[in-house]
């Protein structure tokens, strides 16, 4: 089964997420507010894009600005 990789870079007020496939093709790119509602919508959109494929998530930080994303995941 094909896999997707979702990576995010976080800041205090916004974060950016990009999703690529196994060939390295960009499938999704979005800047969003670093809020719970925006992050939950992002996760739902990425999972819909995945259509049952496994998604591997990565963040640029393991605390601080990425804490809300990590908690939501």
C-alpha cells in the first residue's frame, strides 16, 4: 500500500504542512493558524487525501509551538 508523509513547521501563531507521496510528489501544502480548530481540520483533510493509505507525520519541534499539533495527532 502506498504511503504519505506529512511534515509541519510550527510557529507561535501559524504552522505550515506539506504532504508528499512515495515518489516525492507534493500533494498538499497549507499554511494555517496554530489553533485547535484549524489543526483538527488539517488532520481531517490529510486523512481524506490519504484515502486509507498510511500517513507518517513529522514536526520540526517536539514541544513549544508544535505541542498543540502533537497533542491533536
